[in-house]
């Protein structure tokens, strides 16, 4: 299990919220730590899948409901 602060950094990386120094430190950790790298791969795949799903739902035209009497 990875530390909560590392998981938080990964989430911030996905959101583009890390400074250059934080990004370099996280990349170094991911290179050195196989467990962290595996967690990053899972998290980034999930993030990508959710983005694709959200984008596909955002493109759906909402049709008004017409009551039938």
C-alpha cells in the first residue's frame, strides 16, 4: 500500500496541479518504487476511462420528455 501523501500527489499530477519540483520528485519516486508505479498505472487508467466516459456523456443531446396522455 502506498502512503496517502503519495496517492494525493498522483491525483494532483493528473489534475495538473504539481509544481515542477513536485513533478520531478514524483517521477523519481515512480521510477524507483515498483509498488507506486503499479498504483500510478491503475490510477491513470481509471482517470482516462472516466474522462472518456464523461466526454461521451457530455456529447449526448438531451431530448425533452414529452408526456403522452
